[in-house]
C-alpha cells in the first residue's frame, strides 16, 4: 500500500486545500505535506521533524498511527454478481 492510496480524508490531523500545495495532503494548519514525514523518518527523529517542518508531535503520531492502522486493515474482497446466488 502506498501513501497515495490511503484515504487521508479519514485522518483528522491532515487537510487538502487547492490553495495549499495544489491540493496535496498537508498537516492541518500548515503547508507541510504529509509525505514529508515518510520521506524523512528514516534519517530524522520525530523531534527533529517537529522542529524542522513546523508540525506538532501529535500530528506526526496521528499520521503514523493512521497509516499503520490503514495498512493493517484487510483488503476489501470483490464480489462478482455471477458468484452471488
């Protein structure tokens, strides 16, 4: 599952507004894209992300928890009309 396939509208820590970053998902109240966390987490601590990108620790954890929960969710099973009797 990639970041682009997550339904970020279900994460209260982020928002999408055409006036900010052309509608990219950003941390609520900022212009910092959500992707920034995932692009930098390997090389930076959460505290460094907070300091460098102007987001809160709670926002970072909310995004990480949302992504983890979503990744754990089972994939929906497609049901074809011809298989239902």
